[in-house]
């Protein structure tokens, strides 16, 4: 590895840690906005995110996508659906954090890859390998254990996981870059959010102007909190392998879980530990299977390349053994999904696909596994909503 490429990789890793670290530590930010309620915080996030992203687009002068989008009613409709789904996701997450449910919120992003795979099977009729089935079954068992522990299903976790998976599925169909999609979605959200804030102010319920300049500045900074991790992720996506991003994406829910237990002192009875242990086992199976599949596909490609580069003997062509070996390697490649797509845990996989400057992964069938984290290149990033 050259010094330049090593330096680029280090820069990418630092940006990746910064992006996922910010998403993981964001539960520390939302309580700072009290006494504003979750709905007011949500509305400010929508408004100020649009302000921030429009300023960014003005700097880079990237507007051609907007005219093209306006001429495509179907994509516009999908943008509206994506904006509605992510509104639910953002709102539930902010409410959960400020209501003392940080651990349960983190669980939503732990189980999101498993929900995504289940949606792929149910909605897109995808086929899973045995290890993937085992991971999904283990994840389902964890939900049952947690439901017994809570006395009811973990609704916050399920709402966050399903809304984010649905968001990613819709975003896959829209096919816009991260900054552009954030601009389009917040443009849809802007007028309803601004109208709500004006209504709230007219009824004396707004805190923006009544709690001092510091509180107003914090509410305005929700736009930066939404977009800055996205910028860092974009810098990471073009510099580090997709499999590395797939592993880094677990940092955020891990940080959120630790904050919930250590900082916010949320209770963790034995049944909750058991449920989380099952989730982590499922994710371990899923990640191991993806990395194993990627490694096998890479070996098969190397075998094909070696067979193709072998010199011909006496003009008679390649021997039967060579042909058989190349054919077997070809079957391995043909029998596997695109290795980069399969190596990633659900969210980070589509993030790098959506990055404007990220290299294109090998072709793969459109799937909910690809789609689930398309939103990670948007306003929410990988796991923070």
C-alpha cells in the first residue's frame, strides 16, 4: 500500500469514526433542548436541516438534480413517502431519548438489519442462506424475550426499525445522493413544520423565543447535527472498503446502548440482557456470513483471473483441467450475490451506494437488504434517526 493510499485510508477511518461517533452520542444532545417538546424539536430539525443543506448546495452549485426530479411525478411521490416515514422515525427517536428510553431506541437500530432482511423475504421474495435464516430467527426470538420482559412488545424499537427499513426501501427507488435526498425530503417537510411552529408560537407554546438566545441557538443547530455526520460519512465512504463501513455502523447503537445504561442509568433486568444478547448473536451471525461470502467470491474472482491470464500451450488452447477449474469458479461467482453488497450489514451497505463520489459496487439485484440503509446517506445517517 502506497503512503498516499494509506493516508487516504486513515483519513477515511477517522471520518467514519467521527460520523458514527456523532450518531452514537446524539442522545446527549436532545435533552439539551428541553423544555421544548419532542414535536417542537422535530419541527425545528426539519426547518433548520433544509436551511443548512440549501446553504451547502449553494456553495457547491449542485442543482441540476432538482429540475430533473420535478419532471418525474413518480419520484416526487416517493420523496413524499420517504419524508413522511422519516418524520415518524425522527419523532419517535427524539421522544424516546427525552422520555428515558435510550436503551430501547438503541435496540431499534440493532435489529434494523434483521427487519430489513425479513422485509426482503416477505415483500421482494428474496432467498436467504441458512445462516441468514438463523440470524432472523434469533432476532425474532430476542423480540419475544424482550416482550416478556417489558410485559408488551418493544414498540419503540420495532417502530424505529420498521420505519427506517421502509424509508430505505423507498429511497432505493428514488435513487438520489445523500445531500440531494436530504434537501428534497426536508423541502417536503418544511412548510408543515414551519406552519406547526407558527401555530405553536401563536398559542404561547413555543420555546424558541422564550427561553433565551442559547436555547434558540441549540434549536437552530439541529440542522447541523443532522447534516454534519453525513458529511463525515461521505468522506469515509470514498476512502475505506464497504465491509469496514459495515462494521463501523454498529458503533452508533453500541454507544447509544452504553449511554442508556451508564449515563442515563436505565434499568437492565436479566430478561432485557437476555434479549440484547440474542440480538447481538444474530448480528454476529449475519456479519460473519456476509464477510465469508465476500471472501469466497473474491477468491473465485481471483481464480477466474488467474485462469484467464494463463498462457496457452502449443496453440492448443486451455487444457480441460483449466477449463473445469474456471467453470467451477464461474459457478461460485454466479451463485453468490454481489460480494460488496453481501458483506455489509444492512444499513452501511446502501449508504456507500448512495454516496455521490463512492465507487460503484458490483452489480446486484435490487433488494430490501440494499435498500434498508439508503437512508443512512440521508438525514439520519446510518443508525441515528
